[in-house]
């Protein structure tokens, strides 16, 4: 599949063969959907649901599918040389530009197949909304005063009995969280480097460049300040005092006449200092006597309160390197340095496809239908990160619709929600396999969110598959989508702090920065405003209290930073948003938990101003 190729609708019919068995089981084992059938005692309610525009409904049955008419010609045969529906394409080599190939699932399963990944022993077969993407849900200190409890997990035997097509083979470990973040960042950076010649920088007015990334270094076009200026309101004086004060003053934007020794002139902050001025006396440090003369109240030092020309920079000095995020402060610096426009990288483009037939777009949950939390949340989150969201489309549980949407997408990044586990309607893996996508990260050892994936779907295009549970999806966004978008945007890769109880150690390449904070237990008002240190970036976060962890996986826990302390928040289960809605960041807890004195990493949220976007 290549970007821009016109999709052949009939070419995707065989995608449905990958889920027909599971779909047939659903038809035999479940009643019809609530909007298709009456319910005892609730006839009118369920019939009205059939006409409810808030319900995401599957498409009409297509020929050759369960519940639809047969194909007129008996079905489409496989094309010569094409793999069978339940055979995946052969493995391709790991892209060298992404760095060393990570251990674990990568992009091929044993035997050379691609497009599937192992199911971890803790994963339960189920849909995106009910999959056990946090089978070891751990209570934070705020929940249990430092105690950690884990939920029981289904056995491998029970999971293996599920046996649907598209399930991930067992026996392979998920990619470690630090490695997954690194691979995602390198993938975006590789696309940016390969396409720099065909994606020229944009020259945008200052007002339109906010939130983008500099494509070229910001070099000063003038000296700053461009001439000697007064740092204070007061008097500009020449020679030793006392001084005769001229009646006319020097305001900002004016040029006063040169002063003779013994003369003074009122001057405003920022005004150009007249020639031969010795110093500026602040208004509160001088007084006028009865004869109109200026008397100093303290010693006058030559050059005091004068900003000399080029004090900040000289013409041609590099103010910021390429790859710097354009913040409001950068806009001000660029304007002061003489810029009307800035050369910036275009925003990475994103298409968002929301999967799931059980999702409502308004109203209260009803009869097994739930509200879609990700559709309203993710587009704005992605925009806050710095991306341009072009499409938000609800596809339901229709693999053919996903295949067509992927074939038609021209976005730099496709984000899907749900369908990444091993449930009966989790069809993202088989759809990617059928389309020849290359899995770069397939399952991450992180809680919540381990069924996430990263795939290369076409040259210059990637897909991030997020779990369906809301907080798990947030963790997938921060783990895979944000690093990839940073690379695409031209933002430099960052280094993670080394884990350990003492400062120092080997830094690991990554795309995140951290804040130096202290973790503590105790009550926290969710409405408390963040403290002044909430936006102070530092290499490490020092913990002053233990944080429970998962035995083998990284944990991402919502925290609130207040007055230099980061406190874990309650309601941090994979399906919960209450904790992250009150959070400033997510703290990275290494496997086994964190001890007092350990270094920890904070993943800042974009709206906190702590580096959650391209800053």
C-alpha cells in the first residue's frame, strides 16, 4: 500500500475473513444489538435506540460476510502470489535508521510472520473496552497508605482456549517501556530526515508560528539592544554633580540632544541615552533642590542603570538552535531581534479513527452502550501536543471500514482507539497484517496500556494503536504518539535520566524531560492550583516516599505537583480518567516500585506548560 493510492474496495473483502469466525460466534452466542431487537418490558425504549443518532452502528452486511448475501461469483479468489487470509506477510528487515532492533516482539513473530504479537500471560481475551490491559492494577499510596494489591489474572490455558484468528502468539515478551519510547521517537525523526528535501520549511508570520518548531537557527538580525538605553525612569546625567536639569525630557522612542558636563535630563525606561551621558540616576535616588538642581542621594557609579548596545546579543549571534519550540517567549525574542516571519516545520498531521460499536456520542449510558470518552479527548490532546488533527471518524467494529480508512489516509500519523488486544472484535492486528504494515512496537511492558502498538503503514506514515480503556489510551499516547510526533515535528530527541537511588549514571536516549520534585503520601485537594515549581524542568525527580510498582512492568501514575511535591492521585485504573483529569503529569515508576531517594521521571501534560508538547 502506498500513500495516495486509490483504494480498490473489492480488494479489502478478504479482510473480513479474518474475523468471520469470531463474528459468527457473537451472532450465535449473543442476542442481537439493542437497537435491532425488542427487549422484554422495554419495547419502545429499545426501538427508539434504533433511530438514535448517538449510537455508532455497524454498516449493512456486505456480500460474503456473516448475515449478508453471498458473493455473486462465489467470492474473490486470492490473487496470484498473495498470502492467504490467515497467513501474514513475511518479515522485512528492521529499518536501520530506527537504531538497534529492540528485543521482544518487534515486527515479526516466530516463523517469519508479521502483523501479530504475543499475548502476555496476564491478558484476558476480550474487547478493547474490557481487555485486561492493566491486569495488575496497583493501588497508590493515596489509596492504601503505601500498600500494593494486584488483581488476579487469567491463566494462559484459559486465554489459549479462546483461539480466535488474529490472536497474538504466546511466548514473546512485550517491548520495554524505555525502548518503546525510543523507537517511536527515532521513527518520527527518521521520517523527518528522509523527507527534509521534499518538505520545505514554512515561512510563517510570527502570529502563526506559535507551537511549531524552528526549521533553522534563530540568528539575531540586529544588536540587542540596538543602542544604549536607560534601564530605569529617572535622570540621565553628564559629568559630576550636582546637575542643572533641562526642562525637556527624553521619552522612549525619542533621541535627546547630547549633554554637557553638569547637565541632566529626565529620561524614561527604554529611552535612548543621549551622547556623553555618564549614568542614569533612578527617580528614588535623587532629589531636586530649591534652585532646580539635581542632588544625588547616593554615590553615582559610571554607567549605572544604562543598558549598553549589544548587551544581550550582537548581529548574527545564534539565539536558539533549529528544533527549538516556538513558545510565546520565542515569539517575543524573534520580534525583538528583527523578525517578521519564522522558518518552521509544518505540524505533523493526524487522522483519528475511533473503533467500537458500543460507544455513544451523547447522553447517558444505556443497555450496554457507554459514552465515548476518547473521541472528545484525543483530538484536543493531540492539538495541544502540536499536531494538526485532520480527521476524526468513528468506524465501529468494521475491519473493512478500517482497511479503507487506512488506505485513503494521507496523514503522517494514524491513531486508532481499541481493537489492539485479542478479543473477538479486536481486528487491528489482522487488518494491519493484511495491508502489509510493519510492526515496530507490538505490546509494551507498561501499566496501564500494554496492548498498544506502533506500525509503519506506508513510506512516511505510521499508525499508533491505542487500547480502548481511557487511561490506558493516555499512556499509549504519551509512550508512542507524542515521541513520534516530536520526531516528525523536528524537535530534538531528549535523554531520560538514569534510574537509580543516587544521582548520575548512564542516560538513556528518549524524548522526555523531567522535573525535580518530591513524592509524598497524604491527602490532596484535586482542585489545588499547581505550585511555582510545577513548570521547573530538571534532569531528575527525587522521591521522598515509596511508590508501589508492578513486578515486571513500568507503571505510569497520575500525580499532582504542588509546592514542589508530587503526590500520586487516586482513580488510576486503566478505565478511569478521574485521576489524570486532576493531574499535572504522570510519574514513571520502574518495575518493582520506587523507593525513597530514587530518581523518577515525570511525563508532563501539554496544558501544564511543563514540556508535554514540542517544548
